[in-house]
C-alpha cells in the first residue's frame, strides 16, 4: 500500500484497526467458543454473549430482540433472537447501512484435528466451527464500525449491526423479521462473503416434498396392493431426464452457470415382504436469477403428476417446503460496489472481481425489500478453501484483518459528508 496517497482520515481508520487487531482476533475466538449449532437451533447463549459484548464496546443502543417461541418452533428452532446495535453520526440526513452476519452454525461433525469450539490460532489461521461461516464477519463488521469512531465528525448517517442466528434454517426470523418489524431500515446492506471478491447476485432454491400413496399388501399376493415405490420409480426417471435438460439453460451472470436439481432424500415401505404403500422424496432445485420460481414449481408439479397417471389407485401430494428467492444482479457501477472495488485497489493494488454465486444466503431478504446488497467479508476465494461446513473450518488472520480494513474504508466513503 502506498501510504502517501491515503487521505488522513483513512489512515486514522487503518491505524485504529491495526491497534485493535488482537482484540478483533480475541472477539472471534470468543464467538467460536460459544456453541450455536443449528440444529438444534438454540441461540440464546450466543445472542446474549453478542449483545453484552457490543455493550462493552460502547454500542449504547445494543438490543436483543426475542422472536416468539411458536415462530421459532415452526422452523425447527428451540429459541430464536436477533441482536441489533446502532452507530449514529453527527448528521442523520445520510443513509442507513446495515451490516448483517449470522452466528448460528451447522453442527461440527467428525474429522476435526482441533477443538471445533476452541478458536485455536495456528499457521496464521483461526480454527473452529463458524470461524469462516460466518462468525468472522460478526467480528470484522463490528471492528470496522468501531474504527470509524476515529473520524465520526466527518460522517453522516447511521450504521446498524444486525447479527442474526437462523441463517442455517433460512433467515426468515433473522433479517426478514428485522426488516418487517422496521428494527433496521437500511438504504444499503452488506452481508457475509469473502475478502477476495464481491458477490452481487446468487441463486435461489426451491425444496419440494413429494409423497406417493398406494396400498399395502402381502408380498406373496402383491396383486392386492398398489405399489407406491413402482410409481415413484417412474417419477424419478422423469425427474432425472428433466435434470439433464437443465444444463442447457445458462445464466448471463458471471459466476452462475445453470440451474441444478438434486433428489436428496428418499424413504418408503415398512418391510421387505410388504408391498410399499408410501414413498417420499425431497427435491432441491436451484434457481438461476433469470428464472421465475412459480413457473419452475409448476413445471415440476406437472411433470410428476403426468408420470403417475398410468398408475391406477395412486395418490400424489406435493408440498413446497422452502423457497429462497435468488437475488441480483446489483449494478457493478453502483456506489456500493465501487467503494469496495476502489478501496481494495487502494490498499492491496488488487482488482476485486464482481460476480454471482450458486449459493443462496440471507442477502436475498434485503434485495426483496428493494435494498441494494452485496456479499463481502472475511475469508479466502472459495468456501472450500475455508473448509466451510466441514472439519477444520478456519479463517486466515490476514483475511480477517484485510476484510475489516476494506469494509471500514468503504463505509467511510459511503457515509462521508
């Protein structure tokens, strides 16, 4: 970095982040050490810790908002809450920018060579479940905002830190809930990502459950029954033929290729010597941003119903289990994206690529509310490099600090008087 071309205020921000570097690392270690597995989805300990920590750091308006228990139970969580803290600057005529990250994590699973809740630092990386996805961004976003206090007299507007704990179950009670209750009212939003690219679009996801019902019979006299598995076999063959066709549909958004489909679950039958009267599958259909979710669902429903028609006595029931809409693309020349591109260039002489992602995230809730949003945060170039959702998940200390600096300077540009 050429320090001679960094304006005085930005240098003050960078100096503050360097001085607070070990506190930043310690905060992430503390977050990793608080189990927040989802399932089972009890986020009480991590939510209370995060709220108390933000208070200790001087966020006077740090609040914990509990979600009604019935709503949490409905999506399979034991306890749901959100933590919001605000940083307001001298003039409130500027924008509100929300920095959103999630603190719930998938269970550790097997194969770890370190304590998944230890936050151990070795080989210049911090290890633990959530170290990359996405407790690192809770820490990074928090310390980026703290650093802006050094130049608060130069800023106008408001920052809202929105830390949620239901991303692994869809984010309906996290960002979406906060937006609906107007506890955050952003003009722009930043969600977790990695520090070597900017995500301006991502795929959607449709989950369908298909239940086929027939009639039980003894295997010695199968003609008295109606075989649900036989009917499902025809449905499966049709779905796999349909899946091959999806490869010919291409997205125009860089980083996103074609729609995909996986049949991830199947169950049926009660014993080897009984004609199965039930068979159930779950379908995961990923939607590129150009697709209409309703048309896709209708297409799959029609295909299934067509392929059970020849099976007399068969009943089929199709349920929509999940619809996560795609988002984007956000214009590459927008001030939101360009602030990040310019500061990555300034600090690291690196051109941040801007592209889409095949994943789906909580960012979609902001986009659905007509709020420009990007994914950017602490981490390497790919989820695989970080072992996200795998054993030995980790984040490089260098990437954690790098993201904090780029976010802080970008916020400064967006809020500067």
